[in-house]
């Protein structure tokens, strides 16, 4: 077991996003949808957010709100309102949808690192913290607040995808590495 701070404590945006999620959830197992209000998201993390809705009938997500840093990384065009199956393909799509699905199924945050690829062939190292939240009755995980940063440099492990489940406590269970998405190990 590791502590969350060991995984992403070096990144103030990811840590602030995690602390915001912990604050919103309080003593509950998850935050409620009404507790994650875009107007209340800390200004320092807002440019790096992706608010997503889970699809009910299949694995995948719909992007609800995209922060400006992410829009800029995608060439200046927002993909709010679009679906993951329209935005990505191949192993990268499998990886992202798998990580979001794992966050929903486990009702816990997922931390990932991977290569971020552009159509033009460029890559960058990116880190994500996927933070699930539920409907207001706390009956079902319906959305996810993802915080994504690009610390620069090349992707770890030559572009392999890795993921870790982050518990709401400081302990962390290991997941990955795997080419198509996170999986529990050990």
C-alpha cells in the first residue's frame, strides 16, 4: 500500500483536486452530484477538469464540461457534449474507458499516467485523477470529475498505460501496468 501523496503529491493541481473531492464527500462514501458544482471548483484546478457523465447502456462517457487547459491541448476545440467513442479509438480508448469504468465500479478514485497522443504523431506525458460521484440519492455513480495535467516529457515506460486505484483513505491499491487499461494486481 502507498499513500495518495506518494503517487501525485508532487503535483499541486492533482492534490488540490483530490482534497476538493474528499471535502465534498465528507463522511459519505462518495460526493453527491449537487456537491460538485463547477462554480465551486477551485480556480487553480478548473482549467484541468473534465466533468463526464457515465453512459447507462454501455461502457463509455459523455463529456459535460472541459477545462481550458484540456481544450488547448486538443488544439483549441472543446469536445464538451461528445462521447468517448467519438473522441478516441484503439488501445487509448480502451484504456480511458476502462479506467473510468473501474472508477465507477469500485466507487473510488483512479490515478493514471500515460502517453497523450495527437493525430499528428506527437506524444506527451499526462497524469489523470478520476474522481467518481453519485446521484443525489447516493444510489448510483453517475458522473466523474477528472483532473488532468501534462507535466511534460515523454510517457513513462515508453508509452505504456498504468493506473492505480486511490482509496478515499490515504492508502492506495496498485493496478496496472497493462496495455488496454487498469486491472487489479495482487
